[in-house]
């Protein structure tokens, strides 16, 4: 089973929940330790909690066009076909903007003069290594200033090859944009982490809309909640979203996380709760 852990906004404790789930399942002994995939490629930070030995690093790139202007007739067909405005014809110049190019190859295949070739444009790396408790850790790291996160997430997902019974946990980027959608598309189940505030609820609703469009079953973890928040309860009930866990705010938790400790390291009693949460997901999605 592949579980994506997401939240409509940053700062809800998504990575804390994702890594706590991974650690709890890794210590269960009934299945191979999980594969953990940090898909937050713009700002990966799950390694702080899971402490992988990242020995394997491989570049990821997309193919971008290069125009041979000695053969170009400046007809403009490449610019017309590019949905991302990544290629433009200005008089007797054909310009490529690598930062905008998605590497779709349309311009290359439609150029009537066959004068476009392609070169690899590096956008980041994928790193892998064993983490604590035998967790197989993978992450993508986008180059600074590079906007193209989705190809790295897709490449991460291509490299996930779980053993029978091995759970995959994908830590999604915050928000609801393309990188989050790409992460969700590779999942069987979506665990949404929210906090019981109007802002948390607002962003949860956006994330639920995306999950519904993809057709992904979902459940909710309410983090840093000290009591019921009726608006959140009502929304989850009306959307058919089970609230699978509630984690109250505790100063001890915040202090531990600030020192790079995981929730289940600070509160080992949550280990059983995370295993139960997983069992419930597995039962509900048989
Ligand atoms: S489609 Fe080909 S020939 Fe036409 S402007 Fe683009 S590169 Fe030049
Ligand atoms: S490869 Fe696709 S995105 Fe890039 S310039 Fe060509 S048409 Fe545009």
C-alpha cells in the first residue's frame, strides 16, 4: 500500500506524522520496514528525523530544445505549439527559456525543418540510502532556482519497488499545486494532516477537493488540537472523512521536534496508535 501524507498548508506537522508512521511500522516486525519517500523536493527535511545514510545520488534532468539557427526559417511553429511559452521567435532569432520548458518534446517533433535537437537540462538529484530501523529512504532535491518539481517526483515514484507487504509512505509537498497532485497520483490512500483552526480547515478543504478529483480515499489526522473544533468535525463528517488520530498540543512535543526528535521518540506511546491508524486504513481499503 502506498500512503501519501499531505496537508493543504505548510506547518501542520505533516512530516512529523509521516515519519512517525514510518518509524512505528518499521518497529512492528510483521512486514519489511517501509519505504519512505520525501516528495517535498523544494525543501526536503524528513532526513532530519529518519537520519538516512544517503550514499546513492543520481541526477535528474529534462530534455530541452536547442535550435540550429542556420537551418531555422523562423516560421514560429515551435512557439505556437509550446503551451508554456518556453520558446519564442523574435525576427531572425529563436529563443529557448530553459526555466519554462517542461521537456514535452512537442516543438522538436513539429518543427518542419527538423532543426531542433535536445539536450539534457539537470533539474535536481534523487538520493537513496538506509535510514533508522531499516527504512529504505528516498528523496528528491530540486536545484535552487529550478521550478520544475514534478519530473523529480515522477522519477522518485518510478524507483519505488516495494516488496510484498512493504508499505510506501510518501511525504507530499505543502499546498495543492502540481507537485502535490503528482505525489497523490502515485498513492492508494491519502492521509491529510490538519490543525483545528480556520486556516487549517480552509486548506484542508482545498486538499480534499484535489483528492476527490483524483478519486483517492482519504482520512484525517488532527494535529495540535486541544479540544473539538466543531467546524472541522462537521466538515469531515459531511465529506465522509474519518478522523483517524488526534494529537493534542504539548510543549514537550514541540521542544523535542525542535531538537530533531520525532513524535514517537518523544512520546513512545504513539507508536501503537500509529500502528492502529495503519490497520484502520488497511481494513477500510481492502
Ligand atoms: S519550428 Fe523549427 S523552423 Fe520554425 S521557427 Fe521553430 S525552430 Fe525554426
Ligand atoms: S519541449 Fe515542450 S515545453 Fe519545452 S520548449 Fe518545446 S514545446 Fe515548449
